[in-house]
C-alpha cells in the first residue's frame, strides 16, 4: 500500500526536494528576490563546496506570513544530492 504525498512535498528546480534546517559542505551565492509557487521569497542559491554545482537554495525571508517558517532553512534538490543520516555515538539521529 502507498499514498501519493507529492502535493505537499517541497519542490526544487528539478522536481522533489528536501527542506533542511542545517546543511554542510555548501557555499552561498548572492541574495535575490524570487517569485516561487508559495509566493515572493528572498533566497540565496547554494553550491557544492567541491564541484561548485548549484544544489539548491537557502530561504532568507518571505513576503507571505504563512511561509516565514522557511526563513534560514535550505532546499536541496533530490535529483542531484545524496542524503546521509548522521547517527551520534549513542545511536540517536544527530
């Protein structure tokens, strides 16, 4: 059994994406205002520290009150990134 969850999942430039509070091994580009499906946002593109490819963006602000929770969070494109689950020495997710 499965359920389609695509309607509520974050979307990137290339399709489905992850929304994170913290990412590593990225550098930031220039701030810009961008109209997105959820309204006007101030974002900064993020790039892989190793290859310098664009891997997503960071939300800096939103004009929509309902979207303010995204401030300071990152979108990573699922199609071009790998997800690593970090486990601390106690066996808990870090």
